[in-house]
C-alpha cells in the first residue's frame, strides 16, 4: 500500500470538516445587523404591512449592495428570516 503524503492527509482532513452554515444575516457586520434588525422589527410590528416580500428583499439587497455588505441570495431567504424568531 502506498504511503500518503502530508498534503494528501491534510486535503483528506479538510474535506471531512463540517463547516457550519452561516446565514446571510450572521455574515453581516454589526452595524448592518443593527440596520437589518430594525427592518425586521418594523415588519413584525406591521409597520410594513402590505409591502410584498419581494419589495422588502429588493430594498435589503439594494442597501447591502450600496455599502458592500453580503446580500441575501434569494427572496425566500428574506421571507424565512423575517418570520424566524430572534435568538
């Protein structure tokens, strides 16, 4: 049986690491999390009642893009986030 090289062993070990999935929100800097939490509070309070999720999504993506923050990848991401309990 051929011996493994150190690199092969490291590559194999790295391949087996289970990286935790991070939400788009958790990737944001603290300042951005504060801003987005305000949006969520307003949504949950009903202040944005009648606003379609797609509109909220587009607004969030626009803000993230404007300042260089990680933007959510799909409208469903925002829908789930808005309805999720705060931790």
